[in-house]
C-alpha cells in the first residue's frame, strides 16, 4: 500500500475528497479502473489511497514530471471519469499539485538494529 | 475535514503510515494532542487526515514555509511523540515534504449553476 517512489524530486497530486452516498458500484468500478489506467501512464511512480468510514478520502499519486501529470489529465477515459466524479460521486474535493523535495521512510521490517543509531532511511 | 488553505505556493507534509496494532489509547490521545499543538504553530495552514479499517493512514498537513515545518519538527513534545511513533505505534511510515504549486476545488454546496460553465474554483 506504500508507494515505492524514487529519490526526490518528483511530483505528487494530492486529491482529498468527500464521497456522496450515491452509486457505490459505479464509483468502485471506475476507481479501480482509474488506478489500473494510471499505472500504465508514462511517468507514473505510484499511488497511496485511503478512505475513512465517513466517506472522506485522500489519494496521493506520484509522478515523474509535470508533463506526466498533464498526460494523465488528458487521458480520454480519465476525463470522462472526472466528469462523473464532479456530477455524481463526490460532494466536494480539492486537488493539489506539489513538487516533492525530500522524503524519508521507516519500516520495522527492514530495521537492522546493529546499524543504529539511524533507523530512518533518507531518500533525500 | 477539508483544510481551508490559501492560494499556493505553500508546503505540504504528506505522512503515509501503517499503524501497529499496539496501544490504541496512547496513540489516540497523542494523535489528538499533536493536531491541537500543530494548529498552534506559526505558519500552520491546516491538516487533512484519514485512516482506513486496515490501519493504513494518510495525514497531510499544510504550512506557510519550510521554516514553519522546521519549527514544528523541533517542538519538544512533537519530538517525543515521533520517538514513540517509531518505536511503538507505526509499523512503517513515509514522510514527504512537498511544495504545493497549484490547487483547485469543487464543492456541490457552493455551486451556483447560474454561473456555469466553470464549476471548479481555481486557487492557482
């Protein structure tokens, strides 16, 4: 569920949204299809996504470049999905495009305690 | 639950994490306290946070500047919480610091259909 992104810099599209209660099936199918399609786009680096029980969700997708984001935005099937999103599936959303400047990770399963003190791997 | 952020540019700290099953009470209290404390920091612009049923979570906090992020990172109580996070509450996490370059929003409750065609408000 974690995106395995490369060393920064790269781009993040932060999509925060509140689902409407309508059409869970249509929404679910399209959401799956969009992840599948996005993963085939040039410059796609990964995606992380969560939805809470109250219908509030955050999806962050990662991209090599602004051009890669523009390419995905222009994809015909994605355009149709976005149109449905505005009209039907989301009560509200915000999309933010951001340039990732630094990143670091921690994973207990990759911890080698013999190499303390630093247990964080910097991707900066 | 949406952060009411100003016009870009500003900064986002994208914290994606997998909770360990341990200590839900201690974690919950500290998580609440951290949101309360962060909101008092100079340069804090807002926060958006979701956790799924599987324990995977995304929290995005928004900041005026790199200096504001550094100030929050240096906060003594936040440092202690982070230490506990690494040792106890999170199985794994990634933190990414990113500069938000553009943003746009959609909200059905703010829609004025008489002013079509654009139903998205750009914050760019």
